[in-house]
């Protein structure tokens, strides 16, 4: 996400970063390049101009030219301005009411249903009781889609396939939620391919009938400026509370994320970055600005990990590592948990300095496949004690997993190195050399 913008901004500030002294001339040309980078990312001209004008003013105000590290300070100023542009602080979701009612609106194909599932999954992990409601009375497939997602994440789904009145479905669902002791009701509404009066009226009616504590507008970031225009229309009718930007994993430009707050004056609250139920992040403007500038977003990465990793499982693995009993079964479990966190390339992009370097590499979750196949072709005993894997076993494992003996050797070698590293860390911890890491 945002690869092109990150690339261009990094190029723009690179010359400044390397310089001890900065002149008026190179500041002016850098600002011009920053503005062009924003416009190429689909940010509207006026917004791009306002941002860069403020960057210039701040640069003068804070005496960038005579700062100790002028380049760094300049980047910091851009980071602050991008943060402001995207809304400043992260905004919370209003979940007041019993049950709290969240209405999800947006065009068809924007990712509403997928987001409803992800959001339910996210809230469920916080220990809430959720009811998902399928209010699409036009497309039976939409109901099935929500039911499949509900099943996958273990959340109940309410639907009335025969009922053609969306308002009454929503009302019945709320009564049902109360009787079942649910805390939160998430209503997934019908969408159309384009803004249309009947659809707008229907969502408006649902809003009136159920008075949601939170209305979230879902929009596909890949539609660029159209996303911003659709947001404007929905906001005029629904006066929604927040925006969910989807498909940011596919949008290299990111203009919607940068302009939407400025145009509709409603904050982005979540970003969706893939089809997996875990690929959802709370939107933090400052973290996103850092990410755009190639400064990484380690905090979001850690949060994703915390969501994906089963706590008991993590404790169990940790204990095994400490006791030097970590085996290939555990390694496989870990790989599975990492994959649950979402797209690997996207995750690596959150690591400072890594984003721009991996953008042309072909890394996908499939890269793990041969490793998994190799481990799965081993017997339980082999997975526990890889040392017993001799030549003939290697041959069998390679044949069974459809790989080469060389790949089996590499995996065993890497696993061995990993184990000896764990052992060293353990020894250092017990001898007190790494107390602060405990
Ligand atoms: P709805 O019509 O608004 O309910 O949209 P859906 O939830 O059915 O999503 C439309 C398509 O986009 C589906 O194929 C989803 O799998 C896909 N999709 C949804 N969110 C994302 C996302 O964040 N990233 C990607 N790559 N695909 C997504």
C-alpha cells in the first residue's frame, strides 16, 4: 500500500537528508516534489497545495535551515502535516446502548460484508457478544456470504430470506439480539453498483428505525477520487460517523486515505488490507503518515500479532523455547499463526526501512508452502527429533512433499541454526546477561 507515494516522497527528501546545510533553493524544489508526489497519489490539487504550503511555513518557523539535522526535521514536519491531513488522532467507535447498534453502509462490492465479518471478529476477540444481521433483501448470495463468514469466525448471523422489508428485518434482529443477550448488533445493508435513490432511502429508513450508535461508511480505496465523491453523497444523506477504507492492500496510490477526511470531515476509523478475517487495522493517522514516509509502523504490526496469536499457545511455545524443546511441530504452528496475520508482504512493509526495499520482490504467503509440505511429510518422531533424519529419510521426505533434497537440507539447517540461537539466548538470560529482555 502507498508504494508509489512512499517512493516519491523518499526521493524528494533524500537530497535534503544527506545535507548538512539546506538552501532556499533545495527546500523549494523538495516542496514542489512533495506536492507532485501527493497529486500523483490522487490527492486533489488544492489539498496538496495546502499541505505543502503549511510544510513550507513550518519549515521557516522552526528554522529548518539552521537545524542540527535539517533533513530529519523536514521529514518530521511532513509527517505531522500528513497526520493532520488524515485526521490527527485515531477516533474511537461509539458502542453505547444495549445492544449497541452499528450500521454498515456503502456501495455493492466496496467490501461491506467482508468488513462486517472482520469487525465482528475484532469485537469478539475483545470478549463481546455479537449478532451479525444480513439486511440485503435483493441478493440472496449476500445473505449466504455473511452466514459463511459468521460460521468461520464463530458469530451468530440473523437473516430472514423471505422478508422483503429491510427495516423490519433490522428491528426483528435487535429484538432477537436482546433475547439472546448480545452486546453488539452489526447490520450489513444492501448496496448498489452506483448511488441510487431507492438504496439511499432504504438505509435512511433503517437508520431512523434503529437509531444506531455508530454508522460506518465502507469504501473501496482503489476507486480513488470516486471513493471521495461517493463518501460525500452518503454523508449528505446519512451523516455517518466514520469511514472504513477497504482494499488498501491493492491500492498503491492511497489518495482516498489522504483526501477523505479533508473533503467530508469525517474520520477514517478502520482500514482493511485483505480478504482474511484478521486483515483489519484501527486507523491511526500518525502511524499511517510514518508508514507513508517509510518510517514503518511497528506498533500496528505488534497489534496484529497480538490479535492473531493465541495467548495460551504463545505461552506454551515460549516455555518450550526456554526449555530448548522447540521442535518442528512448534515451528509449523508458528508459521500458521504468522499466516493468520495477513499478507506477508504487507506485514513486512510495516517494518521501518523495509517497505520500499521489498516492493519489487515476489513474496507471498505461498512462499511458506514448500516448508509446510516438507514438515508435513515428516513422521511425528522426525518432527520432534529432526536429528534422526538421515539420508534415506530425507529422500523420502523430499519425494513426499514434492520438493528437492536440497530444500529439505536447507530447512533442517535453518531450523538447527534457529535452535542454537534460542539456546544462546536462553543461556544469556539465565546467566543474567540479558536481564532487560526478560
Ligand atoms: P459488499 O458487496 O460491499 O458486501 O462487498 P464484499 O464484502 O462482498 O467484497 C467484495 C469483494 O472484495 C470480495 O471479493 C471480497 O473478498 C473483496 N474484499 C473485501 N475487502 C477486501 C480488502 O480489504 N482487500 C482485498 N484485496 N479484497 C477485499
